């Protein structure tokens, strides 16, 4: 048996160790309805693939299925390992889809809550009103108010928001924010009448 000299160099070859390149990222746009109830999306992707023993790189298409879970938020990442571009001397890159929310005509999302903005005339805000509020499911809810609705007033409907991704069966709230439409102008008579009616009112009366 031969001995290694104390001065003999020990060499670790890295020729077989392939580096991991940065992932390939793509946006996956979803509606609020899709993120509320979940869905399956079929996405056609394309990537660079090494063929002919590494001498040629060609672009190939592949269909991937993505199961969107109820309650997912913007920025949720879905990773397909090794499904990104291939380059000589590297491992295949990962393919990552980032959830993006499409703007909704009626609602805005704030975490697990939905926000609906209801515009009403000043007269209805002062004397009370009944409104019909849309729900994400497509139905409508009738609500009556016999209180003064001031700018910044919020009505909360429990359990009518988005699903909570980590808690099955739990949902956020629907928050109705009131936008008060003030008149652009008043006649002298209207100014006088309004002043007569409101002169004895104070901020504390609305609390």
C-alpha cells in the first residue's frame, strides 16, 4: 500500500456539480371569483431545452395545470421544479407563477376583506335610506339605515369577504364604505332652509 505524502494535494473536482440558475417567473392573472372559489388553469408555457447532446437549444411548448386554491392572494408563488429554461453547465431552472389579481368592477380586496363603495345623495345620508348591495356570488343584499351616514361611515357584513386560505370554512368580511354626494351648488333659499334645519346640530349628535 502506498502512502499519501503530507504534501500531496487533495483535489475535489466540481466538474459534475451543476449550478442552479435563477428561476423563470411568470404572472398568473386571476379574477376575484377565481380566487374566492378556486379553479384549475391550463397554461401553455415555452422554454429553452437542450437537445442533440448539448449542441442545440430549441424552444419547446408544454401545458401545465395549476390548481388555484380558495383564498390565495396576490403574490402567492406556485413552483414547478426544473420546468424553466435549460442552459449548458446548469441545472434546469425552476418555473414560478406569481398570482396577480385582476381589477374588479365592484370590489377591492384588502387582505381577506372585500370593500364595496356605495355612493348616496346627501339627503339620503341625512334622513336614512335603503340600498341594495352586490355580493361576490352574484346575489344582492338589501340594507336599511335610519342613522345619519357621514363621510367615512363603514358598515361591516360578517363572512361575506374572501376565504381564509389557511382556515377552511372561514371568510373575511364585506366592508361597505359610503361616499356622500354633496350638491355642487345651492340657491339662496336652499342655503337658508339648510341653515335653519342644521343650525342646532352638532358633531356629538352623530356619535
